C-alpha cells in the first residue's frame, strides 16, 4: 500500500525521500501519454481492497515525518471517488496524525469534497494542467476534467489557504509545445494562486508511444517518430535530444520567473538555477506544518520537521 517512491530507479529523479500512496489501481482518465500503464494497464480506476486497514498497517513501517505523495501512478480523484471515497478515507487517517501529504491529481473533486480536511492538515496540492486548449486536452486526456475546471479547482484551493503548485507535464513536441500557449498557461496558474510549477518533456515508452502516435494525424506522428528516433534511451525511456528538451522547457521557466513562481524540471538531468529554483522538484516543500506528525498509536514517532 505505502511504499518508497522510486520511479523505476531513475538516476535522473531528484525527488526527496517520500512515500507513494495510490488508493486506486488503473485510471479512468486514460491519458494517452500515461507512463504507469506499462504496469497497471489501461483500465478504469479500481478501488484497492481493504484499503483503510492496509494503510493503517503500513503507516507503522515508516517514520512519521516522511511525506506521502498521493497519486503517483493512479489519479486519486477519478469519478469513482464519489462512490468509494478512498482518497477521503486516506485523508481522514493521515490528517489527524499530522502526516505530511502531497496530492497530485488531474481531478477536481478535492476542491469540492475534501477541502475541509486538506486545509486543516499538513497537505499541499499539485494538480496537473498540460494545456488550456479544450480540444487538445480531450484528445490526450480523454477522461480527465476540463482544464478550466482544474484551474478553478486550483483557485478554490489556493483561496482556502492550501499551498498549491502545478505540474505542466508532459510537454509533447507538435502537440502542446506552442511557447505562447505555454507561457499563457503559466500566467493563468500564477493568477489562480499557484506558488510553484514543475515541468517535464514527454518520455516515450513503447505502450504510450503507440497510443499517442495512433491518435495524432499521420504527418505529426511521422515527425514525432523521427524526433524520438534521434534521441537517447535512458533507463527504459526514449528521451528527446537534450538541446530540444531545453528548448521545450524554456517557456515554462521564463514565464515562471516573470510571474514570481518557483520552478523545477522533472527527470531531465538539467541542473542549476536556470532550471531549478524551488526547494524540491515535486512540491513537497509546499507542505505546511499545522499538526505535529505522530505515529498511529501516538506513543512513538512524534517529530517536528522543517516544512520548508
């Protein structure tokens, strides 16, 4: 249930030590570029069995100060959450214990159903918004909420005092790489209350690359194939050439600086303040410290940590 976050043992991952929690397996949003389908498949979100008991059991295995990232491979706020409420169940367990939580989602239910818990606890949110173009979003993220709805959920959370960042991830050549649209997106999320953005280029894996190519026009698909053929393979992924990755990510960084946002890149191998100004690459530094973390029993594991 709870496990150390380790994205395929990537040497390029700069995430701080944290735990991963996914209340569901599969994902009803069915984003074409999803990396997790390599091991969870393409299927609707399915609730994990005996979730609350297993979560309580696992909490005793790790230090109380370790951040818990909810939604690293299966979105925690699919439509099924309305029925099963597993993500809310997780928050009902974690928030009173003062556990440090980062929620990553394309969903909007967190802002409509769970803000009572989120704004009371050591919780930050980092919704993913890859584009504000509704037609494009429907193509590449067919089951996810409209990007404007995600932007409004972010605005609601930020106005409620929830520390918030945004993942502009992935940026795909010929798809959502228009520099002016990217800079407009950064400006919009800044206006909605985001304090931080993290960005990344699309890294091709065989299953998601096939889905993506089959959904794009033939000419775009051919150009995309040629680009990735000229790149390099890094730990199971096909990366674009480094100079092209820098070119694609530069508009995010420029707009973030102009808007006063912290910024970072994700698994790109790019270092220095040109690409990384935040205290963490994933947004865990946004997590507030409102409740002292403690163990489930309350008898051991009580720690104070620097929330950044």
